[in-house]
């Protein structure tokens, strides 16, 4: 089931190693440009919606945990609906849009520049896209055309661009780790782990909780979004810290938990403990990544990438993409064209 490439989404998932290689070839040499633009910034402000917003969550944790840069997610409606000005001097505004044509994001980036921010665009839309044209500097990913509505290769290449941004802004990390991500993703495509078991478990439920913390939180949010948009599953993405503050009550025999973690790092022990708690409550716990302890605590587990925590999210989402595509087909849904969705979403 997992190896059958019958949909555009599945083909595009398989294209990610080369998309990452092309993106890193294009963007790693541009670190000095990014450094020159953003070295004096006191804060980074991310502007995004949807899948790009999940990528921005990764960027926020990456910059704060590894580069010591305060970062935040913008509320575009402040610019586009409330039309309020604020002092953004000393801020580096980074807008993310896969198409580069989402009007709200383009308008918000222009607003940020008008308020005094330096501006960067991260887009797969190319240098002629409206977003790239609006920015002081554009980091254009090299994913190629993405035809399936659920974003896959455009998302992982966004994460790669954010990792380049973090390195340019002083992240205490080894660029060689980032250069290994294409091969790590290829390995996951070859051996994603207990794919059939996880699909079987999710095929009979109406909802699920998807949880991770820290660097893996973005993956939990993105996997929950994918399950909602392509499988119509009521999936809730939460930090496990927030999950423990009350929503864990929804986890039961009919509502499994999907728990995401890198193979190392400070959030891994808590993820293992959460899996044990979920199982003790009579619910299924499906792991994504982690180590042998997480695998032992879970009902079934998808493999994670052989990567350090700071770049692990680039690989962690890939088994989740495979589950989403396979589950959609199991449920009789075309994952390439989910109901009610278009490739470019414009916010009224």
C-alpha cells in the first residue's frame, strides 16, 4: 500500500529529496546576504497562513532555541483588517507563502516594510512572484511545480529555507546536518516504519490528537492539518504541555494520539511518558520518530530521520505525509483534490 504511487500527492512526496537538494544548492550560498540584512535585527516576525504558518512555528523555535533571537508569529489581520501601524524598526519580517501570490501575505509584508522592518520572502513562487517582489530579499525554494492541493515538497523546502535563515542569523548548529537532510528523507521514503498498522488504526476513528513539543511542535500542527484537509479526520494539533492541561481527556479508545519527537533532545523523555499515559488510558498511541523507548511505549511507530533535533522536523513530517496519502485512499478520498480546497487560498 505505502509504495504504490498512484496519486500526485504520493509522487510529490517522493520528489522531496531532490527538491531539498536543489533548494539547499540555491540557498546555502546566500547566507551572507541574509546575515547582512538581518544581523542587526532585535526580533524576527513571521508572516504566514496555513501550512506556511506551521513552517513558521518551526522557524520560531529554531531561532529562539538555537540562535538566541526572539521571534513571533504575526497576526496579518492587524495589517489587513484593523489597518493599524506599529513601530517595526529593528525587526526582520519574514513572510512565507508557497505560491507567493496570497494577497493577504503580500499586503502584510508590504505593511511591515512601511512600518520600518527589513523584509525577507520565502516562497516557491519564484523571484517574479508578488511576494518576492515585495521583499528586500527573496529566498526562493526549488521544489518545482506542486499540483496536489496538500502541500508536501513545498513545506519541507520551506523548512530548509528557514534552517538556512537560522544559520545566517547565528544558529549554533552544524550546516553539515542540514546538508544531510535529503538523504535522511530518502531513507524514510524507503522505510517509513509501521505504515500499514498506523493507517489501519486511523481508518476506524473519527478523530485524533497529534502532539509534539519544542522543535517537533510544528510537525504535530502540520500533520494534524494534513489529516484534516486530506482525510477529513478531526485531528487536533497540540503541544504536549498544552495537551496535559486538559485536552488529554478527549484521548480514549476512539480517539488515538499521534506523538511526534526527534530521536534526541530535551522533549523526548516527556513524549515517551505521554505515550505510556495514553496507553494506560486504553487509547492507541502512534509514534513518529523518537527512539527505542518511544517505540516500546507506542502501539505502532513510524520511523524518524537520522538527524539531530534542529533539522529533524524536515524529515519528521514525511512519514506523516505518507500516512495521510495512504489513509485518504483507504477512505475513498482523492488526496490530490480534497473538497472545498484550492491550491492558493485568498483570505477575504
